[in-house]
């Protein structure tokens, strides 16, 4: 299969995950690092003939006017995550990408996200429809200027509060509501980005717990336009372990009575999640998994706390209280410590390659076979990691010999 360049458009382009994705792709293209953490570089995926690192052109939206290079440097000075030697080598790439980052939007994103924005007045649109049109134009201009064949949009922005307003199931019913004043927006920011992506003929990945393309009306729009989308909320750490361990307790017929998880981290996402309204969406995404995996629902508690000094490093401590033979209570505890962006970035790159490949295969709408990447996978009730990986490999085997 002859490869042409594709565009990768990142929402939240100056955040920790996005800068790590950019740095990683540039380092891979320059041969500076090994593809550790990328499952699409393992043998089973080679026959898919996925897009190469050097064929990905990056642009994006962000609501802050800080320098992209400064944000990437902060990943070392604050979090000791991106090695300075690698960062120095890819500095020209980051400077180039900066020219392709445009001001985003904060409509219906919540007060905590709006508080960190520094958007020019000219970019503050009056209606959801005008915002969608602005975002769509930015993506189309990016695609045309850089002569890319296809675009994948990835939402890496901070988590919005849960969306409680009713959303019509039909896009035909939803569309007229987008023309009303911004104060009565029928959708949150992430969903406006998703619509703009579909209208710009781009696939969409929601790596956050935000609403994104979850509503049925948006899935229908994607299907009508022949575009795939995936989400939501990347599964990188504690929840990944839950999806592995819970089936073990279930399959050994051990009764889990309670499961407590305490999370602390200190990056910008952690700061936003310090707001209870934003935190609610993340907690819900992290907590629902056990009820789907265990035969009886245990008492659960998930806490997320912002500890600024930790930077991009996340620590999760879990306490599992379970009952064994003769009713004897026992305990399992684990501690997970990892760099949030370093864990997430390879998953984002894998998803971009696989969603783009799904588009070439003619798939449209949500992609349930990508469930292993997400805490709240769309159109998929299976939460066990091993079963989810079987779904992924079944898809790969089916498409490995097809163009």
C-alpha cells in the first residue's frame, strides 16, 4: 500500500500528553528512541502496513498562548519525563509544529478550564455553530496547506464537567439548536470539536472522559460521513490494572467485598480535576468498571487529589478486600507509580495509526474493537483487558491481508 502523509490534529496541543506525543513522533522519525509501549510496533501488527512516523504532520488547537517548546521543556524541568537530549534534538520539529497551532474554544467547558484560557477576542464565537465552523476551517486549512490525504483529530484537552443537558438522538434535531446563543449550547466543547472534525472529513479520537462523540446524534453523523471514531478516556494506569485483576478474582470465584483506589498527581489535568465538577466525570469513568466485571458489586471508593509537587507523575494506591474459602477475609494492595504523559503518549500514537487504518478499511462510527485502550469504551460492554485484547487481535487478523 503506497503511503501518503496524514494529518494529526491535537486538541489541547500544548498539554503534557500532546507535547509528549509530538516529541515521541519526532524522536521516532529521527531514529533516536525505540518504540517501547507501542503495540502497533509488535509483530502481530506489521502486516497492517500502518502509517509511518515520518508521514504524520501535526497541528492542533489550544486555549493557552504559552510557547510549545517551553511546555515541552517543563516536562523535564518539572516532571523529569522527556530527556533533555531528546528534546534538544527535536527542537526544530516543535518550533515547526508551533506554526500550525491555532486558538481553540472554551464554550461550555466549565469555569476551571475557562480560567486558564488566554484566547484573542476575535476567536470568541457567538454560537456553537460559529465555533464549529471556525474549528472546521482550521482543520481544513491545515489539511490543504500541508497536502495531507487524511486527518485524525485527537482530544487531549482537560476533562470537562459531566454534561447533563438533554441531547437529541438525531443530528437533524440537534443541528438547529447549534445556531442559538452560546449560553444555551446544547453540547459541551469536546462535542463541538467532534462535529467540526466530522464536518472537516476527519476521524476523531476522544482520549478524555469528556462527552466528545459519545451522543448517538454524533455517532450517526460520523456514520453518514463514513468516518470512524473511538473513545473514551485512555486506560493507562490504575484502571488498566483493575481490568486485569478483577477478572482474576471473578474467575477464581473469590468474592471482592470492597475496592478502594486513591490517586494523586500534579499536572495541569490534576489542577483542573481539583474542581469537584470536573472531577465527577473522571471518577465516574474510573469507577464503573468493577460493576461490569464482578458477579456482585463491591463497595467502591475512587479519590483523585491534586498534589502540585508531583508534576506529571501519578501514584495510585489500591486496597482490595476479598473473601476466600470458609469466609476468610483477605487483602491485596498495590501501588502504581508512573508518568502520566509517558504512559498515555504511545497509546495515542497507536490509536491514530489504527483508527486511520480502520478508515482505509471502510469502517465508520464507533470502533468497539479498540476497547482495550479506554476506560469507557464506546459500543462495548466488555471491560476485561484480556478479552478486549482478543477483540483487537481478531480485527487485526481479519484485516492484515487487506489493503
